[in-house]
C-alpha cells in the first residue's frame, strides 16, 4: 500500500508487508515535535479504560498463573526509531493470540528486522505527523501485523477480529490524550 504523498515512513521501513492493518487520525493544534514527544510518553496504564481493557485481556494468563509480568504497555515494545518531527515507531514480536502474548525479547531495531521466525507475528505501531493547510497538524497512528506463514495467519486472524474493536478504542483514546497534552503545552507557553 502507498502512503499519502508517496513518502517513506518508519512503518514502511520496518514492516512493508503486512496482513492486518488499523489506522486512526486526530487533528491537533500543536507543532509536530511537541506532538511526537507527547506520543512517546503515552502509557496505557495512564488511562483507566485502557488499563481495564488490558487487564481483562490478560486475566486468563494471570488466573492460570502463566504470567507475573506487569500489564502490557509501551515499555514492552521495542523502540524502532524517530524520524525527526515526522514520525516514530515501536515494534512487538509474539504469538499475540496466546494468553501471555508469547512475546519475544527484542532489544534493538536491528534485531527486530533480523527476526525470521515463522511461528510468531511482527507488529509495528507508528505515529506520524503531517502539516495541514489550516496550520494544524494531522497525527495518525497505524498498526500493522505481519504473519509469516499461513498457519500463523490462521491463528492470529480470529484474535485480530475479536481484539480490533478494543484496539481501535485504545488508539482513539490515546490520540485524544496526545491532543489534550500537546494543546495544553502549547497553551501554556
């Protein structure tokens, strides 16, 4: 798929092929650098509804005593990079349909790119900012998931269709929090 204006983004670099995709946008009256700084600071645990959704998702794993890890949050993602004031990206690799997400420990962008396992999915979530004619900024967040084999695609697809509405709500709430924080910072200057 092509990006608007044919520009290459970090998500294109790290996950050019994908099987599943979700994208959301928000218009924000703030400069791109402030918006991306706010996006990088977002944590799911800061929002009570998102925190609840994640805890419900992880409840089976905790009840079966298969996980003692803290609830999933942005800190579990591998920071893949920031492209100046244009965008930033984060990645996860795992068997997301499993109760404990089946996460792999990926310690660098290079390790993310080098992963060739065929039993797990690669996921990239990015935030990109584009200027608008009105002078505001359009923030978009996109999530892509690549399934390296038909077997993984069959395992992931039912999970995606169950989790996608909740994921969409999480993304929309995250964008709203970024907008409030960024516009508040601009107003306070």
